[in-house]
């Protein structure tokens, strides 16, 4: 029997922060993905709001910079509507922060800028979620300076020594990742160029970051495949937005 391929829309803020490792996984799992350039495209279009899955990617700006970047307000409104309806939504880094804001949480500059490969510690809810492969010390890419409070009725899934909220779930269909599980090690050369000023300001050695990326590339690809395949497979199995117990 023919099975309809589901539609996904990825909201992109800068060209080089794209789906990365997630792209071939979604193709294999039967998703048609289209991109929307968040700063310039019409976010009110029904093809975005009604997509089977919305993915909000990262970017080098803050959620609180709405006066400087007015399109952020439109993104937040879009996320408010989807999350209220329990529609499948994935947020990564800036996308996770926008989801938290849409759910009423505070977004603010953190005390430490995290850039580079590191681990996260899963909560009990995280251990029971699609993130379970990360419990095996699989490294993830951190690249942020902002953080957020855990939204009401959300379940904290992961933390680390610097930030309590590294991932959360909201209902059965919404996942927010502060870290970059999707980042393709082969494409990070574009990140080094695009974030050159930030890396220099943070005194991050590109050579050291490149060397560490080479060391972990196979491990992170395997972890991303396991996590995203599991999460995509679970979508639509329940629609209990706002009913997930908090894991504090």
C-alpha cells in the first residue's frame, strides 16, 4: 500500500546552520523537507503552520532581540500556535530558545559561553526518551551563550555543569535541544567561517576544534541517527501537549 510521505518545514536563520545529519535521516524515514528562510519569508503561510513537522534551526542572535530582528516575534507567534495544538515541533539551539519563549519561559544571557564538543547528563525523563543514546557519553556540539528557564508543564531531559536546561519535551510531539545534535562534522568548516568573529572573541582555537571534531565524527553521527530516528518514529503516537510531568 502506498504511504504518503509526510511534510516537514525547516525554518533557517543562516544558510550554513541547516539540517546537517538530520537531512538523510528524514529522507530515509519518509519525509519531504522544504526550507523557509525565517528572516525574509512569510511565516504566516499555511504550508508552514500546517506542516506535519516544523523544525526551527539555530542562529547567532538572541530571542530577546525582537526590536532588532522583528521576524522573531512572528516565529514566536507561529510556535505558540503549533505548541498549543500539540503539533510536531523540533527546536535546535535558537529554535529551542524560541520554543521556550513561546511557552512563556524567560530567555537570557548565560554566565558561560559554551562552544565545542561536550556531554550532557540525562534526567530520568531523558533516559526514558529518544535521547537515551546520549547517556552513553556521546558528545554533542554546544554553541551558545544564552539559556532559558524550563517552561511550565515541560519535562527537562538533559543538563550539564554549566546549564540546567539543555533539552526539554513538551507533550508527546515537541522536542527542544539547546545543543546541536544535528551538526554534520563534515560541514563545520562553514561554521568556523560564519562564526569567525564569535570564535575569536571567545578565544576558541579553530585548529583544536577541528581536531576534536575529527575524533568524534563517527560517534556523533551514530548517536544522531539513533536519537532522531526514534523521535521521528514516535511522532503522532500521542497528542497530550502540556500534560508531560516535569522532571526537575
